[in-house]
C-alpha cells in the first residue's frame, strides 16, 4: 500500500495570503503618512477635499476584507481536502466499485459491469487495448439494467492477450437505430492513496483513479 502527501500547495497559498496582507499594510501606512502630511500643510483657504481620502480608506477596507475572505476560503478548502483525504485513507485495502471503462486483464480475466438505460435492439461489446486497437468483439445483452461481462483474454484470432489494461466499449442501439445510453463500472482493490493533487485519488492495479469515480466500497 502506498500513500503520497504533498503540502507544497497549502504552504504556497498561506505564503501568498501573508504576502498580500503585508503589502496592504505597508501601502496603508504610507498612505496615512502622506495623508497626515497633506492635512498639516494644506492651504486653509483651499482645504483638501475629504471625499478623496475617504474613498481611498474605503478601498483599503474592501481590499482587506477580500484578503480575509480569500484566507477563509483557503482554510475551508484545506479542511474539505483533509476530510476527503481521511475518507480515502480508510479505503486502503478494500474493493471499490469505480465508474470506468478500463480495467486490468490478469490470469482470472477482466470483468466489467455495463448498464443500459433502456432496452436495446442490438448491443455490441468491444475490448480495446492500450493502443486503441480492438482485440475482441462480441454481442452483449440488450436488456435494460446491469449485465456483468467477463473476458477470458482470448483475442478474435484465438490467441491469449498479454496482461495489461484494456477498455470495454459498449455500443447499444434501439429499433430506430438511435444510441442507447450505457454506463460501465469495474471492481478493483485499492492499494494506495495519492494526496498530492488538488483532490485525492486512489491507486488500483489499473492505475490512478479519481476519488469522485468511486461509487461503492466494501471489504
């Protein structure tokens, strides 16, 4: 099992917020110094228009509020990521049902579950290798709902395909020749969790899987 964690993104966000806050503080201090000097040396017969520096004060206040809002949003995003990461870590070693057309062929074959949104007049199942070449084709179930399909690894010419990642392509049409919507899922064991990206992902025998693609997890 593997776990990858990256704190660089969080550190960068914190650093950017701190830098923005420091820059705003420096600019505001300079503004107050200039304003004080201007008020001290103004012409009594032509006083400075108070509306101008009042507007500037309001602008500084708005910028400060925006920085605080961004800071709070960053913290909320970090908390959400931590929560999601905790859930992902709890999935280590478990079998997950994942939305995907790709799975790995091993000695036991390759298994997919495909579902049709409605009954079809014709359903064709194609197994495609990593290079996009079709290696096997057969007729699938045209019934509405889920059907499990297991490929034993035999290609169209009867040879045994090498172990690796293969994709199932489902093409279903109704009596009028219109496409019937289909979905494909696979069951794979989670062997690792990757927390280095913007959102956590899990590792299976097929490779990296988006956390959002997990539909169900079981022992």
